[in-house]
C-alpha cells in the first residue's frame, strides 16, 4: 500500500484507491481463473476418464490388457493446445492437479529444454517421480532419498523396482494408515508422463524413450500425455511408423484461444459486475496485441491488470470507481480538492454548460450540491452501463446473423464500434439495418425471442416496456401466419379468375388490375411488421448505445489512456532509438536543435552526428574519414571563424568525443569492428537516411 | 462493398432507359437544336459514368489500403500522443532499404530551395554567431560527401573518400542538374563565401562533388552509371545484394597511423572527456527528472508482479542508480553490471545464494542453483529481492541459456527485476515463453547521457588497450603462488619480451623452457614443471600450442606492454 501513498502530486484517498484497486483486481483474477477452469473442465474430464480407462485394464489384468501388452502399446493422449504456448502452463498445472487428486500421485512433467538426451530425460523423470513419492509418503527420511536419488543409476529397471516397492508399500500401508490420497488412488496407479512441448523434443530422444518404455509396459503402467501446439500430424512426422505403432493415441482438443478470449471479454467487460471499464482504444490495443502478436489470453489479462493499475494510479477520482452501494458514502466523504477535480473533468464541464445558469453556479461553487449531483450522475452511469450491455447483446443477435457481418461477427467488434462513436451514424450500421429489413420470418422470430430472453435476464429495470413491446411483435407475427393463410385464399381466387375463359380484352384488363393492386399494396403485412421491428431496434440502439465518451463523468469509470498501455506492453525500442538519433529535438527541447525536414543540426549531440554520418556509408566505414568528417562538423558548430591552421590539427578533445560516440554506436549495435581492412568498422544496419 | 454495387446500379440505370411515347413524339417533333443538346446530355452522362467508375476503383483501392493499414492504425493510436515517446514513426522509416531519392522529388525540393534561398540561411543564423546546419532531409545525405570533399580541398594529399554508394548516386545522370543549372551556378558563388562554414546548399555541394568525382575517378563512374540505368531505381532486394555481394570495399585506404595521432588510452580518454562539457546538460536533466517522477510507479508495478525494462538512447545507469539510492536503501537488492566483460549468470546466481540466502556450498550446475533459489524463495515468503541489471543485453548475458535462467528468476513473485537494454536487436533475445516469464513493462527512458561505464570495458578500435585489467589479475594470481612458481612464470615472461618484436613468435618450446628452468634451479624434474604449468593453464596465465613439428609451445596471452609492467612490478616487490 505504501506505493500509492508515496506518490507526491496528490495525496487524495490514495489508500482507499489502492484498496479498491487491489480488491477489484483480485475479484477479476479469481473470475478469470474460474472461467479458465470451466473452459478446461470438459477437456480434463475427458482426459481423466481416458486415464482411468487405460489404467483399469492394467489393474484388472484382463485379457484385453495382455493382448495389448503383446503389442506393447503405450496408452497416449495427444493434447492439441494451440499456438499460444505461454498459456499452456496453466492448463498443465490444472491437469496435474486434477490427476493428482483423482488418478495417480505419480506424475512427471517434462520439458524439452531439460531433456537434450535420453539420459537427462530419465534423470528428470526419476527425480520428479521419486520426489512426489516423498510427498505422498510423508517426509520420513528425506536425506536418504535425496542421496539415493543422486546415486541411483537412471535406468528403466531401477524405475521399475522403485515402482514395485512403492506400490507394495502403499498396499501394505493402506489398511493401517487411513489416508485420503491412497483411498482415492487405485492399488497400482499409472505413471503419467506429460511432455509439455512435444514439438521441441529431439526425435531421437523421443523415439528412444518410447521404445524403451514400451519394452517395460507390462511392469510399469505408463501413460504418456503429449502437449501439442501445432497439429496432431506432428506425431507422425516426428516418429517413424515403427515407433508410433507402439503408441495407442487418443486425441484431445482444447478450446481455441479465440473462444477463450471471447468468454473472457464476455464475462469481464460486458457485465455490470465490475465498475471498471475499458475505453474503446484501450480495448482495441489489447485485442490487437492478442490477434497480431501472441494469441495469449494470459497476456490479455495482464494488459487488463495494467489498465486497472494505471487507472487507479493516475486518476484521483477513481476512488469513485466502486460498486454502486459504496458510491454514496464515498461521494460524501470527498474533499474539496476532489470536488475541484470533478469540476475539472471535461465531460462534467460539458454537462455544466448545458444546465441553466442558476444550477451552473450551484454546481461550480457549492460542494455539497455538487456531491449530490455527482452521486446522481454516477448512478445514471451505472444504469447506462447495465442497459448498454443488454441492448448490445440484442443488437449482436441481429448483426451476427447478417450476411457478410457488416458490424462484425464477434460481440467485441460490435462493442468497439459502439464505444468508438455513435454507431447509428456509421455506414456499417446503415447497411446492416438494410440487411435486417430483408430477414425472413423464422429468423426474425427466433431473434426476437432471443432478445426477449436477454432483456428478461438483464437486471435493468427499464426494460419491462421493451420486453412487452417485443412480445407484442411476436404475437403479431403469429397472427400474421393466420392472416397469411387467408390472404393466400384471396390470391388463389384471383388466380382462379384468370383461369376462366376470357377474351383478350378482358385478360388485359384483369392483368392490369392485378398489377395495379400489387403496386399499390406493395408491402405485405409481414413486411410492414418487419419494418416496424427493425425501426424499433433502431430506436433502442439510438437510445441506449450512446458511446461512453458522451456520458458525464465517464472518466471515472473508463480507462482511456491507450498510448500508455501500448507503450508499456508493445513497445518499440528501435523506433525510440531512431527518433533520438535522427531528431534529438524530440527529446531535448532546445532551440538550437530544432530544424525542419529530416536533417539534424550540427550542434546535435555527438552520437547523433556520428550516426548521421555513418548512414551515408556502405558496408564498411573508414574510421579516419569518419573522424575527419566528424571534426569538421563539430568545429563548424563550435568555432565558425576558426582559421585554417587550427582546423588542420584535429583537436584531442574532439578525437576523444569521437571515440566515445563510436563506441556508443558499437554498444547500440550499429557497427562492429571489422578485420577486413585496417581501421575500418562494419555497419550492421542497412539503409535509412 | 458498396463500391461495386454502386457501379452496377448506375450502369443499369443507363442501359435500361424507359422512354415514354410522349417523349419519343416530342423528340421527333423537336427541332435539330434540341437534338444536339440532348446528345450532349447523353455524352455528359457517359462521361459521368466513366468518372464514377474511376472513383469506384480508387475507392476500392483506398479501402484495401485502409484495411492493410488497419493494424498499423490500430496499434499506432499514439499518433496524437502529446507527451510523445517517439514511437509514432512507421516501421518503414526505421528499417528501410536504401532507396535512391527520386530525381523528380529532388528537383522539387531544389526548385523550392531556389525560390527561397534565404530559407537555407535561416534568420536566426545571422543573429547567433554560431552557424547551424538547417539541412533538410536530402541535403543531409550529402553532408558526409561534402565534408570529405572539403577535407580534400584542404589536404590535397587525400585520395577520394566518398563512399561507394554515394559515388554511384552522384554518377547517375541527374536530369535536374542540367535543368536547374542557373540555380547551381548562383549557388556556387555562395559556396565560395561559405567555404569555411559547414553549411552549403544541396546543389552546390552536389555539383562540385560531381565535378571532382568526374576528375578523380572516371572509370568506375561509367560502369556504375550504366548499372544504375539498368536498375531504374528498382528492386530493393537486388540493391541489397548488390551492395553486399561485391567483396571489393570501396573506401579510402587511409589509416589512423598516417594521421600522426597517438592512440589514446583509456585513462587519457577519460580525462579528455571530462574536460569536454556535456552538451545540453539542462535538457538532459529535464529528461531525467521526467523519468525520476516515475520511480514510485515503478515500485508499485514491481510489487504487482511486473518486471520493468528500460530502453532508449543514453546511459540508464545513473537513472537506475538514482532509483536504487532513493527507494531501495532499506531493502535487499542486487546490482548486476551486465556490461562488465566477465559477468556470468553463474556469478549472479552465486551472489544471490551466497550474499542473499547465506548459503555456503557449491552447485553442480546453474540449473540446480536456480532450483535451490526458487525453492528458498517459495518457502520463505518474507524474502524479497530487488535485482537491478544494467545492460541485460550485454555480450555475456544475451545467450539463450542465461536469458532463460534470468527469466525464470524474474518470474518469482518476490524477486523484482528492473533492467535496461541498449542494443537495437535486444528484444530478439526473448521468445514468447521468455517474455511471459519476464512479464515486462516497457518504459522508454531516453536520457542522452553518455555511456561512460558501459563503453569503458569495450575493446574499442580507437582506444589503446591499457591492459590494466589483465595486469591486476596477473598480479593477483601470481601472488598466491609459491616463489618458485613465480620464478617460472618470470622466466617465460622475460623470454617472451625478448622476442616481442618477432610477430611470428610461436612461443617457447617446452624442452627449452625445461632446460632454462633447470638451469635456474626452479624445478628438478619435468614432472614438477608440468604440474606447475597445469596450474598456470587453469588460471589462464599461459596458453599451450602444438606446433607443426609436434613440439609444445608456451605463450602468455598478454600483450608486451602489460608484460613489461608486470615485470617492473615484480621487481619492485622483490
């Protein structure tokens, strides 16, 4: 907590802010973990059942097992996890926890970087297995085991003997020691070996391991789990047929990271549970980092965390960013300075300008009046958000089924569009409305039903009327069906009239009449109703999906500093260097450095001049020429009226400065010493002037 | 999407034209004048259609470009950032290939300059006595050339020094050079006046350069000009390979020795730089203050599980040092000078286990050590450690293994890492896995302060190696040895010094050395000598090499001056 307090500029409610921030983050963190767990549940359940199946056969020593034993197949689960390798750790951790609880205490997690050879692999494997053995069997003689672990020759046979002794021990112990774990595990639990990143293992190691362990499968109930980031095909590419035939592979697919992200956004952002919200640009930055850089949900959440911290750290009024129940108390305990802070908010200023003069004065001078008003506005903001989410979901129901998805397929795209500006003023919205006016009836009805469900489940109080209205539409549609059948009768009758025998004149006349009637009617009742529905949705959108920036006091709830976020998460160190070297004025606000165009002044820092000069060179740079050029520039900057004689002799100081600048460039990685020619350096970058 | 639809509808409206009978009648009855008018209208309609089509096409193109740029735009939101950390430069500028400036562009610029020649000599120039170069983009390209050219004027003995590429460009036929000859003529007058001064206009420099070049190096010019013509400022890739394929290096042959300039050693360099005033001290101080205001934020973020990495031009050592002194005084912290040439991950881990965890004992491998540290930190939640690493991207630490270990270390919740990077390719050290372990927050801290400490260990070409580092280590090791051993080493050193003028000196052969040692009563058997030499070799005091004839040669891998110093010091001691 001391960190928030230590900030110098304002001491306003820092502690409270820090506490709010922490509690909010903890809430969100546990929520995300919950989501992750829920999403993985299916996968883990499948895996557990697979493991118990493979195990039970060994347990019962049934014929099936023996027949498999003949073939020496190792039961294997191939876990396709997707490219976001960094997220896998969490999945594996959950997996090993679940297995530990349900199946077996003997789990080894192996990573390719620890196993460059089969020997290391065995070492690691045995180390992990025997350690977990200690965990289960209490810590009787840790030292002894530690020593023995180092001494045991790492071979399969020692592993088997260890396994036998362990299982025997637990067998004998189970009746005496009443222990939860042993009762949960079977008598001879399988040994699960998880290869976290199967692709990065060397094929040799993998093959050897599989062949060796398949030899011993009847003594050691081994189960393999492969973590795969690419595609299941990789197993066959890595292993020749002779080896892969030793595996009995079952494939498991984890949820794609995009779906994971959608769920996260759905549960964290599109909910009124958390008072903290992300602004449009911030969300856009986070999503872009996800889509274009790493596909990592963890990083997304990390970015979210950073947003929270930044918001509460930099915005003194964020103390009001709390649950609605606390708002009142907090608003009334605001200090005068904080009230001034509120008055300084641009959105609040806009609000004040719209009020009549009497109220304006009250708002700007009377603190308690301001507080009342603030409380009201904050409540409004909460209500707005609740409504926003529900209507957004309704709109998404419509737009997500339109051809070509003018407003985006995902709700996050729609959300971004709505936050960015008035969505009803955009072209995409226009075209999607047009498309919605062409929906067929069944689609429309199901959509309306979905909307009704969404609105019913939402906590907003204003939606009673809306729901009623929508239900009315639904009943009208049903009525239409009945009417439609009648109408069909009418048209059939007219058709029949046509079929009567008639002369040319009459035919022409009736045809004209028919045409006339069609033109005048133009819209069937269904079409009318459809228009009405779409218009109604449109009105809802206009009413509720106002961008947050237009709301008063949005600064308190919404975090909008996208630049800060981007700078911290997706930095471009090379560009910063580039700017500093090419345009030092950007950083050093000195008039002498200012210059238009792309050039730099000759009074720029030494390193900039040296850098600029080196840009003019090809692959190799002659140090003497470089020095010569540098001293010319520098002397021109320092003593414009220098006589020719002194300029002939390169000053020692300039020489030293040059040396420093060159070695700095070397440190930065622009040049390196070259042996190709004496007193030359090689450029490491190409181009760029 | 709306684009193509638009065209279709407009075309249809033109093709299917409903002409009511009345109109037709009128049309027939109408006089010729109206007919013409109507035709005209028709014409204009078709014209419009064409225009519309064109618009559509360009619209589509624009759309595509927009889509392409979507990503850039989305990420480049910071364009409106007022505080600006210089990241609003597009990647193309930074990583560009060398594109020849289009002649038309240059002509444009030149004519611009021609119209307003005063602009080049900006008003404030006349005010301040010191002249500053307000050279626009393209003119700066010639700065180098121009300077060199001037040097040539001054010192006639210099050979041409223009870099290869530039020469090529100059040799290329420049249409605007002829067309704007009047301007260049007028400029050359100016140029005479400004001979001493740095600044002169693009054209003058170019023109004169062109002349001198034409005089001095005619043969390459022709061939290169032809080449350029063929290329037509074309393929960037080809250009790259063109520049990199030719093994011939077209630079001047001047060497530093001809400059009659003594090589500075580290100490004198340091003293000289102390004399030179630091430019823009006030501005740099401002920058630093700006960064220092972030200290408390860094603390907060470190505590929340992030690690912090600092980048940007200028030494960040002082900044981190200030951070340390102002905020970390009361907590356990470790400062790692990454730029130090003999730093290793092992030494970092050792200092953690020994100094922080008070563990005595050795580890088989760094990984074991790491595991031990992780275990200890997980057991004891009260343990907290701040690790400051200057130059995380230094030679010694940039290896994959070192980075992996450091990343794992930094992922511990109670180890707070704050590091700085300088190398342009530093971010390439980290893959996704390491990045997620490091959990970086990037902070741009451009300080513009000179890298004094960081470069002092560097083997710079221009600095004479004093070897003081090697000397002190030599002395240190030698002092822990027996008198006899020191004598043996002395013998070897003396012998090497005698032969220091012989560049192909292979070393002292073992047999000769043994003879000498025996004569000096230093050893009594070959075995003792071998044992001694093994010890030397373990401390990297000597190097053995097997010659072509199978004889073992012994060599001290230190330069002559250091050896002399060493012997002098030894004499003092004795």
